[in-house]
C-alpha cells in the first residue's frame, strides 16, 4: 500500500483522516456483498435462535437462584421497551418456564443442568466465530478442542455481561426511583442518561470481546476494535427500536404468518441484530486494513509476519489489484461481445 494512501501511518482508527474513512466505508459497502453478509447474518440468527433457550437458562440458573416470577416480570418491563413485542413475549415465556423449572434444582443437579445449558448456548458463539473468520478472511486452523473452549469462553462472557446488565439495570432503576422522590425529576433524567450510557458501554465491551477472541488470527489491539464495537451497539439499539415500530405500526405479520408470526418476528429481529454486529466487525476489518502500522498485540512485526490477514496490509494492494483485474476482464469481455456483434452485422 503506497504511503500516500490516507491513514497509512495511523496508529489508531481515531487518527484516520476523513479521506481514509471514505475509502473504508466504500470497501465496507463492497465487501458486504463480497462476503454475503446477509447470508452470514441469517446463519448467525439461526444458530442464535437454537441457542436462545439454553442461554436464557444459563443466565437464569446463575442469577435466578434468587429469581421468581415477579423478578422476571420486572426485568421484562425494561426489555419490552426495546424489543419487538412478539420477541419479548417469546423470551418472557422461556424465562418464566426456566425460573419455574430450575427453582427446585440444587447442588450437583444444578451444575449438570448449567453445563448442558452452556453447551447448548455455544451454538450462537460457534456461528459468530465462523462468520468473523469469513469477515477477517481467515481460515480456521484451530483444533476442535480449542474451538470448543473458545466458544464456551465467549458464551460465559456473554452470560456474565448479561448478568452485569441485569444487576446494574436493577440498581440504576432503584436509584432513579429513589432520587426522583428525594431530589426531583431532573436527577431522574440524569440517571436515565447514565443507564443508557452504561448500557452502550457494556454492549460495546461485549462486542469488542467477541471481535477480538472469536476469529482465528493474532489478536487485534483494543483501539482497532472500538469503532466497530460502538457502531454495532448503536445499530443494535436502533434496529431494536426501529423494528419494534415497524412491526407495531406498519407491517402486519399476523395477517401473513398467522400463528407463526411471533417466531418470524423474533427470527427477523435476530437477523437484523446479527447483521448489525457483523457490519461493525466489517468496519473494524476495513479500518485495520487501511493502515501500514501493526494493529496486533505484542512487539511490532513487519508486514507478512503479524499473524493476521488484515494486519498484513499488503493484502490491501492485492485486493485492489484483484478488483482491478476483475474490472479489466469484464471490460475485455464487453469489448469482445461488442466486436462479435459488429462482425455479425
């Protein structure tokens, strides 16, 4: 990549100039089609759909040792404001079923049930790992044991972040209620802003962890993962709100799908959410490709020896040449067809 390329010497994505980000976004648009991002998101959504009940069960078995039906209803009140109503209804039904079933499970039986629940929840992490390998243009070289351990680690991280979100949400809600009584509505609004700020920070951290430890490559530096993680979080919130409004006021899924409407809405929400996450990962990938600087952890390494396709920025030159070669072939084919038509005439 020539040194004149915008952002070639940037040591952080936040130091990329506007011209560099324009190039990054153009490649994101092109690579979304090249990687079939919609198909990847559909696969991740399907695996997440299969894993959602075990994931809920894992979370409830840890936090739900003190959980009951009233606790579930209180937590669902917050989710209903964000998720489509049909999706929230499905999740609430699963939560209530898990709380009711696991309330009498203790000791060794609880550990066994938790292990099976975590194993079932690993489907979502496994799907994300495969999709992130495609986006990072990496081939999977890890053995089955390492991949399973990595999927289990990411699943446990997701459960841990969910637990932190639930506990912190409850704390912020309690503080918001108390301060509104003692001090006034202005402080209540402040705590609402703090709640959303903490939620965005927590979501960004979770997505950054997935993007760093999921793909089979040398780990990227945290700062090169920040833009895509924040974007994925904001898109996830926007998708949840926007799709909720779409389902409520524009589309009539009940008329089209009947009794399957709740499942269809839930799957569509999972698909849009997965697309938002993968789009954030793609932004990180193309931003990392923009610089000549080593974006991986550890000592500075020369190009070609960094252990990651995206960090070895000569791939950008190779990618650009490949695109140019494709355009050249198409132009030659077009001229050949034109020449053939002229000769026939």
